[in-house]
């Protein structure tokens, strides 16, 4: 007996599935795709692993910095719920496409350097009054969203490659789009050189919060023998034959300070106790 035409049991042919992009789960795991992109997103947000732990705690995820390290190295992988929390904490607006590379609406994806360049150029155009961005639904952003504020700016560049002199006398007031200024920033400075690429490029403006103390892994602005540098701050235990050199007046042993470049072409710079060294502040944006 033939089935009625409107029967709920009507058999429908399976819709053919054609995956977009070239994602392969096995290859992604072998290449540690999730871990590497988590690390990239954290560095793009200028966060340390402990910073991420604190943000995750606000989202109901309890973990240690060691867990973040293992996720980034690919030794373990976050659960689906933890991954969602990580995307919120690290402000990964591209969603899961950030990890798979399968951007359906925009298959050509800029890397971190490209996104920073695009954002800086947009802010420059807004500051000149030549451009007001258009939202996806077609309405323009209110101009109040691009209010200009004056902030201290050091005209002389801080080195991320060849060294340059850094002087407080070079500070001047300059206008910036308010939305680009981190709440805790005290002044801005321009990078010179390529040793901090791909996360900071030559000519990029970064924001500094004044502080005399940094934690290992922080990116900071330093004065070394009257020259300014943007580097990653790290600490090491002195070698056995260096203990006397790093001993303080109370008999304690001070850590050996090391300034690290993201660009592996540049070797670490060790700061000896006899070097004039000053931590000016932390890079916050």
C-alpha cells in the first residue's frame, strides 16, 4: 500500500556534506593548532598566564597557570566549556573559526601583525576625521565613540632592535582616539626595530603603565645604560660562580635579570648587577 504524500515517515535523501577549508583533526592535534593559537591570542592581548587564570576564575573556571602552559604546549587540551571560557577571556571574537581556520564568511584571515596594522590604520583615519566606520547593520558609529584624548607621548622611539636614547624630555602631548587608550596607561611610545615581531612591529605605538616592578613574562619598557628597550622581562638563578656578584647586603641572592626578544634572531640580554638598569613600566596595550 503506497504511503500518503504528507506522511511524517517520508524518506528524504541525505544532504551531501562538503566541508569548507582543509581542516583535519589529526593534523591539527599533531601541529598543536589549539595550543599555538591560544598562546598567540594571549600574547596579542598582552596577558601573562596568571592573568588568564584570573580572568577564567571570573568565568567559573578554576585552574593554575601550569594548566594554561600545558594547553599552550599541547600537552593537554581544554574541555569544550573551558575553551568557550578561554575565547571570552582572551577576547577571541572570531569564535571557533579562529582555531580551525575555516572562516566561512571571510576565508582570508589576517595574522596578528596584519590585524594590528589594520586597527592602527583605522584609528589614524578616524583621528583625521576622514573616516567613520560603518557597522554591519548599516548604521554609523556615533562620533562620541571616537572622542580624542590627549596623552603623554615619547617622541623618541624605544628600541626593539638597535638601541636608542630614551629621555623624559622627549615627552609631549598628542591626541589619540579615546577607545584605543587602556584605562591604566600613563603614556605611549613608539617601537623602533623588529626584535619583538610578530607581536610588536617597527613603528607601532604601545601604551605603558608606570611601575618599578614586573613579573616574569611581562613585556616592559626598560632603561639599560641610558638606552630604552621594549622586551620581555625574565629572571634566572645565577650560576654558582656568580653568587657573590648577585649577593645583596643581607646575604640574599638576587635573581639574574634577562631581557628576551620575541624574534629569535636576537639573543637574550643579561643584565649584570653593575649595569644601570631601570624598569620604567609595563606594556598594557
